[in-house]
C-alpha cells in the first residue's frame, strides 16, 4: 500500500466494513418496525381504516366511486345485519373466523383467488358478496346459501361453462363463509379487482324491535 491510500480514512477497509454493519443493522431494525406497523394496519378494526372490524357484517356494505382515488371504495351504510341477526364483535369475529378456516381447510384457493391470492380457474371472491349475480340485496343471502349448499344444481357459470363441484359444506360452515365474504367485501382494496360492477344496495334497512313500554321512554 502507498502512503497516500493509508492516510485516506474513507478509503480504508475497516471504514467500509463498519458502514456495511451499521446499514445492515439499521435496515434490519426498519424491517422489524415496518412489520409491526403492517400487522397493526391490516388488523381488523385498526385506526388505519382499511380493514373493518368484524361487526361490520351488521351493516350494509356499499361500494361507491371515490372521485379523488378514481375507483370504487367500500362504504359502511345503515344496519342490515347478516341473516337478520345483530352480533357483537366477539360473535361476529367467531363467525367470520369459522368461514375463513373453512375456506382454508377446503382449499377454495385451489380454484379461486381471495384478495388476489390463489388460482385463476374461478372468480375472485374478494367482492363476491357484492356480485350483481345475486340478483338483489334481499335475495342475496338465500341465493348464496343455496349456491354453496349445492353449487352444481345452482350453477350460474356466466358463460364460462365452468362449474363448482359440491364442497359438502355444513350449514354452519356456509354461514361462516358468507360472513367471511361479507366482511372481506368491506376491506378497502384500492379498487381491486378492477372494473367491478356492484349489486345495488337498495333493500330495506333494519328496524330494531322496540320492546313494549320503551317507546315512551324517549
Ligand atoms: C374445483 C374448483 C372450485 C373449488 C375448489 C371451489 N370453487 Fe367456488 N366456484 C368455482 C367456479 C367454476 C365458480 C363459477 C361458477 C358458478 O358461479 O356457478 C365458482 C363460484 C363461486 C362463488 C360465486 C362467486 C361470485 O362472484 O358470485 C362462490 C361464493 C364460491 N364459488 C365459493 C367457494 C368456496 C367458499 C369454496 C371452498 C369451500 C369454493 N368456492 C371452492 C369453482 C370452484
């Protein structure tokens, strides 16, 4: 080595080794922090607002154009409880979770995509709850239940000629799957899947039954 290169601190090997160690350690820390932030942001009901709490299944999920963002975004509307049953967060979470585990256990992703993950044989299920193919808001729960109970007899196919084989789901599993699909449709997916047209949400809304004697209380 020549005199001059020894005197240049920035040309020394040990300086660059330290730099490499600092940058690697610093970035590892950033990665850990980002991971925790992502876990928080995708948590159901977090303030980040993209993934709703499970009890969102008590409400109408509309899908409306957002001018600024240039695509459709989910909008939580008035109360239209799933299967006409108002659930608290714990009950809703248990039902949605049952659906999610059913979808995983039966490997629906073998044919379908969910939030873009899975196979491309059958339609993406991210917004299946909002599919205009269910006719109208009131008929939807019944038609979904019938379809999942017997997808062969109730095939829709939409010109693809592809049919869904019967997955032999139990009634509880079907309720769970429908709750899971309703909850998932309320996730803000930045307009994914693109060019989706939505079922008009114009059915009646929920009127809580007022117990006798309570009417005068207010
Ligand atoms: C062997 C492939 C296959 C598997 C496995 C499969 N599906 Fe399907 N599924 C299809 C096809 C094909 C269609 C479209 C045909 C139709 O709607 O009649 C479909 C349609 C659907 C629809 C209607 C989608 C919409 O946008 O209206 C739902 C909901 C659905 N499947 C749920 C499920 C669930 C839940 C599972 C797992 C328990 C599952 N599928 C497993 C092939 C499959």
